[in-house]
């Protein structure tokens, strides 16, 4: 039987839409509406207050403004960043979950701690864009009787294992930076791993740990306010923000020593390319903002 509908009836439109929905994958509609459906979660795999958290929060609000959707920070700590990264790896690849992935958790962790990284970040995530690169600063507690790194080397060699240094976890780039210094100087200092940088700074300032290797973003405010002593920076040259603090490459026996940390934004693998490109373009625009650049 043939059914004829009035021209004014909306039914043919809905029939067409229903037929289209049956034929096309659901992802097509998700992409068409993204990111209108819900806020975007940006996972930080370390505790609040550390350098990765600071960098993520610095761009999250402005990224949300450009995407016209809220970008919400979620701190997921543990296992040197593995737990937070794993949550991103296992999230739906729909553009609503991102992770601020530092070098330690993305490129190093699986080599150092394969038991925690039962996935491959380089295969299970897709890069969206670089967030920042930064050198590290070796800082000492206020009560430690040293004025520079040479003083500390003498102190450490006189009492191997007596002194301690803190980092944000085993296998992180900050730990590797300190371990390389220990190797190059022939010193033995005990490693104390933490879940993130914020508590580290507090404990070093409180004389509970002797040293810490911190990303410059976290270290500079405490050094400039004289709450921590800076013994050296890991970049090949001095930092403009800490002109009085020498780079390790200037020191005897440490020529060519240079290490920097980096953090990127990643999405679950199989996130649609057009969504990744939109986030990338928005991120690049945010990082070009003079206000954001000044804070970095």
C-alpha cells in the first residue's frame, strides 16, 4: 500500500535521519557534535601543585574558551604517572579525554617499570601537541650546610648514603637527571620517590629531605623567595629567571651535561583525526597567547 504524506509533514525528514543513523557509524554523529555534548577531561597523572599540574591548568581554561567547552583537570596519581596515563589509554576515543603526558610517563616509564606500564603509551595514545619543555633545578633544604654544588659533592662523598634527594617518582626524568649527576660525580645519595612535586617542595623547605630535583616551573618561585637553595640547573646555559645559579655544564667534570623535561597533550589511540587536529590548533593558539607565554 502506498502512503502519501502531506508536503507540510516533517515525517520524511525523520525517516531520512533514521535511515542515515542506521547506515553511518555512531562516531560520525559524535564528531559532528563534538565538543558540545559534555566537558573535556584533561588528566594530570601527578598530584595538584606540581609542574605538570601547573602547566595543564595554565592552558586548560583558555583551551576551553577556544573549543567553547569546559576543560576540567583531573589529578590521577600513582606509579610514576602510570595510573593516570592508563586511565587515558582506556578511555573512549571520542575527544572527551586527554592526558598531560610528561616524558617520564610517556617515553621512559615502560622501560624502567614495565610492571606498572602494562600498555605502550607510544602506541596506545596519539599525540595532540607539545605543551612545554623545561630544564630542571637541583635545590637543597635551607639548613643544609652548603652554598653550591661543589660543597654538596664534598659533603656527600664524606658520608655516602647519608643524604637524600626527592623526585616525583622512579623512572622519571628528574630522577634520571639526578642519577646522571651522581654517576658523573661519584656520589651516593638516597632516592626518595614522591607522587608529585608539590609535597616535595614542602618537605625540602621543612628540612625533611636534603635535596630535590624539580622542574624549573616548580623550583623558581621557591628559590627566588629564598625558601630553597638552588645548586644548579640542568640546561646547557643559565636561566634568565635564575641568573645567579650556574648550569651544571659550567662545573668541573660536567661539561656537556644537559637535560630538559617535556610534557605533551595526548588522546586515546583511534581518536578521530579531525578532533585531534581541532585540539592541536586550539592548543597552538593558546600557547601563542602573550599572557600564557609570560607565565611559562
